[in-house]
C-alpha cells in the first residue's frame, strides 16, 4: 500500500527489533519476503525456545513509525523445531519449523507453535492429496450427489442441490471439506467448477429424457470461478451442449465469498 521503499524500511525495522532481543551467539537472518529464521544454540536452547519466541512476538507488538509518518502494525507467527528430534539436517529442521509456523498461522497468528511429527505427516498428506487432485478430471474420479428439495405441503421434489464428492482410488468417497480448500488454494477449483456445471446440466437433460419432471439444480460457484473471467462462457457452453434452459440451473455462492 505504501510502496517498496517503505516496505523495505519496515523489514529493516523488524529485523532490528528481532536482533535486539537475541543473544550475540544466536544465528539470525532473513529467509524470504517476510520470513526470518533464528537459530538458538546451547544446552538450554530447546527449553528456552518458547520463551524466546514470546520475546520476539512482544518486540513486534508496538507500532513501527515510518519516515513518512505512517504507523505500521505487524503480527508474526513463530514455528519452533528442535535438533535432532525434529530433523537431522538443516533442511529438515527448517522444514519442520515452517510446518509449525503454518500451524501458528492456522490458529490465528501472533503466536508460537511447536513442531510435532503429525505436522510433517499432515504436510506430506496434503502434498499427496494435491497431486492426486490434479488427476481427478482426467481419471473421472469426481461425482455429484443430489440432495432433493421437497415442498413440505405436497411432498413433491421441486429442486435439488448438487453436492461434489471425490471417489478417490484406494481411499473411498472423500467429502468436499477435505479437498475443496486445497482445490481453492491451488487454483484447481476453476476446472473442477467447470466440470460440476457441465455434469449438473448433463444430469438435468438425462432426467428430462427419462420422462421425469424437470427440477432446478443448484450448484456452488467459488470466488475463483468468478475471478477467472470465463464463467459466463462455461455456463453458456454447458447449457447449449446439453440443451438445458438457463432457468433450470441456479448458482449459489459460498458463505465465505
């Protein structure tokens, strides 16, 4: 918001505050854009790690006054890993600390989290799931289940909501809350969303051709699909391909959107 120069000034100020709270023998450096690494050495380092993390968070609590007069407030998430139980090499230790940092962020940030083995396992499982998710369309692993909407006065089905499921090989049926957030973060939600729209239109046509009463089907559309810019063309193509009237398809936006 304030430009690169003031952004760099803020990073330098953050670095100065962090460095002031550390011992001379501690290792300290900037890893990436807004990521810093601290290496604490000594027999008591592991026992003092959480205390040191608290000191570093406290050091960042007060606002930073920039040269143009703006006040900047920052929050940090600290992840702690310990040698050798959390990794045998520098790369392993850093990876474990990064996993713990993500745990601190997931909890709301501005706090410290310790690495546990399940964090590493969870990261590996997420990576495997993302790789498997990239193959769902080519291997025809997605399914739509339809939840009926019933008129309580007449008992008639007047609509349906399309619910996405993943039939993952050797795993079984995976519910959407287990993979949709990952699809959102990776951008895979856009092609998956297009498949959902097309499959819902195909099913509507199949019901009509079977002589069943036509019902409107609702599908969820993600923010990324709107942002992709081709939602209208995806809708038009699916409706035309399956000869479905536009009024038979309803789009629902997620609560988070």
